[in-house]
């Protein structure tokens, strides 16, 4: 849900059948690939590579050095 003129749309999706329930936080960034590269340089690993979505947005999902996943997103 957007709370202003900018922001990231939210949503609720089921966890994979063999997975546990979880919350995935996404951070909006202006340069997605640069942010992915910087996160990797700081010790993160890539779970889902930069992916262009049908609506023109792009996203990637990463794992921080202590094992917490997070998403990065660039709005269209």
C-alpha cells in the first residue's frame, strides 16, 4: 500500500509449499545494480538476481551477512 506520492506497493503472497511464513522487506533504491553490487561488497549474497517485472519495476532479493533476507527495488 502506498502512503504518499512515492513508495513501494505492498502485497501478501503465500509462502512456497515447503517454506515457512516470513516477511520480506524491500528498500527502494535509485540504481538497483549499483546497490546490489555495494551490498555484495559489504558481505551480502544474491538470492534473486535483478529482475525486471512486467509493470516496469525491477527487484532483487539478497541475504545479509547474518542470514536475514531483504529486497531492493527500483520503481519504473
